[in-house]
C-alpha cells in the first residue's frame, strides 16, 4: 500500500514540481525512485558525516510530509494547489527542526534558504 501511495507522490505533476524546486535549491540532479525506501536511501550521501546525512533525511521527510499536509489542505479545507507554498514550508520546517535539534547552529534562516549545502556543513 505504501508503495502505491508513494508512486502517486512521484508521478503526479504537482509533486514533481515540489521535488524539482527542492533539487534546484539543493543544486543536485536526482531521479525519483517509485519505491519509498529506495527513494529515502538516495538521500544518504557516501562521502559525508552522519549529521549531514541526518539533515538530508530531514529534507526528505520534510518534502513528503509537506506534500501530504498540503494534499489534506486541498482535499479537506478547500486549499489551493501551490508547489511554491509547499516548498517554502519545507524550507521553514526543516530549518526549525535543525535549529531545535542542534545545540549550536551558526546560521540564520536566510542563510539556510540561500546556501543550504554550506549550512549543512555547520550543523553539529
């Protein structure tokens, strides 16, 4: 069942727009796999620390949960389909998760939005 739900998440044009905004922001090229486990595992980098990989994982969770919440808003609260809104909320949510979890963040939200990869290196 989870694979069917995620397959819908990966082939829908709206969802594809959200992922593309995220990949563009992170300056990466990516292929979305329809298997959710493999897709999540693609967000693990071989040549980086566990902390940075945790941030990449948080971004994945942020995108998937942001899409789900937005879908519920559109379905149940007469929300408007807006990929930019979902993407902006992903940026805010992931930054706040990092900020809450890390004991000494040395970057602001604006730094996060403008240079996410550089900010990931600063997370401890």
